[in-house]
C-alpha cells in the first residue's frame, strides 16, 4: 500500500509539472504572437489558371485525339480574341472569402485583403466577396462592413455572394454591395439586435454571499450578472438596444434604398428566394456560378491574407484560442457587447 501511495504521489507531481510547463509555454507563445501581430503573408492565386487546368484535364480524359486536335485549333483562335477583349474592355475579378465568427476577429485579415486589392485594382475591375456569417458583435461587424465600403468608395464594383448565411452582422456587411447574390436556401436578414445574460443574484443571496459593484456614472452598468437588477436599469438597457437597432436599420436603408425597412427589420430571417421577393438581395445565384460566368470575360484572382506562425506559436495559440473562444461564448452575450466599456 505504501508503494501505491508513493507512486500516486509521484504521478500527481509529474502531472502537475507537465501541466505547469504547458501553461508557461502557452503564455510565452501567446506573448510572442502578440509581439509579432501583423506579420503575415499575402497570397494571390489565379482562379482562371485553375479553371483552365480543370477543363484541360477533363478534355484529355473524355475526348479522342482527333477531337482534341480540332479543339486545340479552335481554342487558339478564341484565346487571341479573349486576350484582346480582356485587355480592351473587361477588367479583372478579385475574389475574397470572409467567414466570420461571433467576435469578428477575421476582420483583421479582411482589411489586409481589401487594402491589397485597392493597391492594384482599377475602376474597370470587380471585387467578389463571399460572405458567410450568422453575425456577432456590432463593433466588429461594423468595421467589417466599413472595409467593404472602402471598395465602393474607390469606384470599384462590389459583388457580395451569400452561399450559406449572412444574418445580422453578416447582412450588415452584405448590404454594402452594388449587387447582392444568394443561393436558393441561403439564410438572409435578421435585421435586429440581441443581448442576453444570466443573473445569479438570488443564488448568491440564498448562500449568504455578498456582491459589490462600484461605478462612476449613472449608467456605467445598467444590468449585472451578480447584482440585483432594477426596472430602471432594464429600461435603460432596452433603450440602448433600440438605439443600436435604429443605427442598423439606417445603415441598411442607406445601402438598399428601395427596401421596405419596416417590413424586414423585425429580427426575422428569410431564405434566398424569400429574400429576393422582399428586396433583401438582387438575384439568386451562387458564387461558383458567378465566377464561372466571369471566367470567359475576365482574369480572376483569389486574394487571401494569412498569418505566419512558428511551431511554438501554433502550440501556444491552440491553447490560447480554445480558452478565448470559451470565454467569448460567455461574454459576447453580456450587455456591454455592443459598446465599449
């Protein structure tokens, strides 16, 4: 028994030591990542070349030699004509992917991608942004929408495609587009504002636990998780929510002037075909179809910004991001989610 006791004690110490080392490594890597924030790599790949490679491979597999020779001659003629058309008339098409989370941290990459496009694009070029998001914090998605507005302000045509979902903050971004596309069953809309939080005051009171909160400013905190909430605080909180909703509605109305905002700003969402009838989108089409239609007229490039991380940073960030996401899920619903503390 003494041996088992000693072995158990040794095992507990070993586990504690390993856990401590892992935490220290995570903290060090997290600090290193913060110090190197902004260090990344811009990738611009030709989607036109990819389509040509796919087409060429499919033709090689499915056609006989005589047909391939005949096709090759025809393609040479078409290529000369296409090159002249592209050079003289049509511009390029730049494609950006945005998949947003609750905290909208992806806006850091988006701003780099938009900046890169604006550095090389001309007024005859188009930008296609594929938006996929169910929404999140207002200040984050407000900045994301502002990044898309930069494209329009420079005189470029902005196309937004929603293949799956653009709700709440996602629609705040999508409505900036000159032309808004969506697939048949994409989720669109939800022009509303939500905030919710638990309150543990009764539980604390039942267990004789005091909670103190001191603020300077009458409405520094309207609702609290641990204190006793008042009707006055609730009324002020609802007033703040309504103010944000008004800003949201004004933004959408400014971007889509023909939209009956009173009819759609109820917090509901609609599928693509319904959204088209309501005027929330302009046409039913997937991003894939739009790109395939454009490939015969324009050179198409995918623009992507990625952060470079070493092994230590990847290990540390995996720990840090997991913890951060867990905390964000809890805190993102608090009343301060739509304003700065």
